[in-house]
């Protein structure tokens, strides 16, 4: 029930052993690697050192993102049925770092992400087809090929007029401008009239001038060949083919739910690799050797020294000075009674290194006062049962685990204070007695 004492770790080792040592430190799980602090005495030596290549960190993060995206795809296309109290699967270290399993998971992630990418491309293509069909649909009744060109003698042009303009007025205006002009309507909707203009070249300028005053707008359909109906039929066939392909891909993804455990292991592996590669970026390197600094709990210093014995390296553990206290990481050491209060402490801030752990002082009062405020046997019983069942079935860790433990402790005091005050879901017992005995 105190703040764990720390030692500053300074380690120099061979560059050939760097990866193995970093994996060892990660496996032990008691070292926090930090940026080396350069003293005036060490400045000439440390300035000659360089940072290791961080390409591995980028690769690990990309692999992590790939696994996460694949899991999101499976969550959408092949949802897993799992209860709230289902515990997280346990995994041995050898299985997590098994390269053959990782390679298989990478292949599955690549396949799943590739299929999902194709689904996204199909959605884009179908959107484009829908826009093209909407543009061509008003011209379906027109038998004339959309790419019919004008000649030196005849102007052929497709265009639109406002829907509120009477068609006979537009036709009359065109004929008044040129007797050898014909304006016919293909279709109309609430906004526009879709028209075909055929006019002798000698009067084309006059006709177009008159129609522009009426709101004529030329249709941009020069890239299409054949009639609108032929193009609409072709687009419909393409859309049906894309729909069938999309359904086939979704069926394949729905059948890939068995890949979820593999991808979860790959995600955890990539997370561990990214964390290790990020720590490597804080090292200092010079050809044949490298140097790192960090913090390690004093109680685990002998374990670390023993683990480093097989490697040709030099290390030292120094007690932090008072000036270094603000940089020292804080780790709390509590028993079963005070550990759940870490949730409350973490909500605000951890105590500074070299001060007191507030949990032993706060726990009795927090738990007791909570029981005094609630003071109800029914609620206390529910809290104890809920917390105990979740802890046993789900086995949560971290903040949620602390919350469940705190729920049990506060449920006990709530039940006790409820028994002292006679509260069971408010005045439930009193009302039951009145109803069964007929008393007032």
C-alpha cells in the first residue's frame, strides 16, 4: 500500500543483441524506456550517437491498422455472437509470436481488406451508373441516336427548356425564327422539357437566339453512342452484374467469421511490435553498440540483472535524486482492499513520486460513506452480486476490473447500513407487511 520505489536503468549493449534485448525487456514487462538525459559530462560521448532506424515502427503500425480494418469488416459482415460476460480469450506467448500463424493471419487480413475495398469500388461504380441512368432516362422515348451529328445543311441539337414554358409557345417561336425548324419534345418532368431541335443551317443562329431567350440549354450527350434506350439497357446490365458481384463478395465475407481469432492475435502482435519499435526510437546507437535509459521497480531489479546475464552488456541501477522525482513514473502497490480505489485515483491524477499513496487513507472512508449514502439492503445485494458475477465470469482488468471490485466493497457497506436502518428497496418490506397483515 505504497508507491513503488524506482531505479534509473542505464544499459549499454551490443547492437547485434538489440532486438533480442528489447524483446526480453518487453517480456519481463518491468522497464519503461525513456529519452536519455544528457549530462554535461556525457555530452561529448552521447552527441556522437545516432537514433536507430524507425522503419519497423511504421510497418508495425500499418500491420496493426490492417488487422483492425479486417476486424471491422468482419464485425459488419460476419458479426460474432458473444455475451456480455464472455471472458477475453487467453493466449500463450508462444502462440502470439508464432510466425507461421502470423503469416496466415496477414494473408487473411489482406484478403478481407481486398474484398472490402472491392465492395467500396462497386458502390462507387453503381453510384456513377445511377447518375448516368438518371441523366439518360428523360431521353428514352427518343429514337434518334444521341451521337447524331449536325451537317453543313442541318443543325441537330438536344437541349432543355423550362417546364413552365408551354411547348406550343416554344414551337411557334422556333418556326417564327425559321420556317425550316422543328422543335419536338421527348419527355418532361417537374423542372424541364427535354427537346430535339432540327433546323436548316441558314436559320440556326436565329432559332438558337430565340430559344436561348426562352431558357434553352444544350444537353451534353456527345460522348454517348446509340439511342438512349440502348444505353439504358446496357447500364442496367452492368448494374445487375455489379449487384451480383457485390452479393457474392458479401457472402464470402460472411463465411470468414472463423478468421476473427487469427486477426485478433495479429492485432495484439502488431500492437506489441509497435510498442517495442516505438521504444527503440528512444535508443542511442553507434555502429556496434547501443545505449538506453529507463526506469525499473527496485523490487524487480535483481530479476532484470539475472535476465541480462547471458548478454555482453553493462547496466547500472541508480536511485533517483529529488530533482528527478517529477520524471519518475509512478506505480502503486495496493492490496485487495485498496486496489479498487485506483479507479478513483486515476480519474484525477496519480500522486507524485516520493509522496504518499492516498488509496489506503481514502478507501475506508469512501467505501463507508458510500454505504451510508445508499443504506439499502436490496441495492447492496444487487451491487455485490453484479460485481462478483462480472469478476468471476468476465475476469475484467484495468479500470473496469477496479470498478467491479469497488462495486462489491460498496455493496457490502450498503447492505450493512441498510440492515441497520431497515431499508430494503426503500420501504418495500414495510409496504409488504401492511398489505399482508391489513395494518395501517
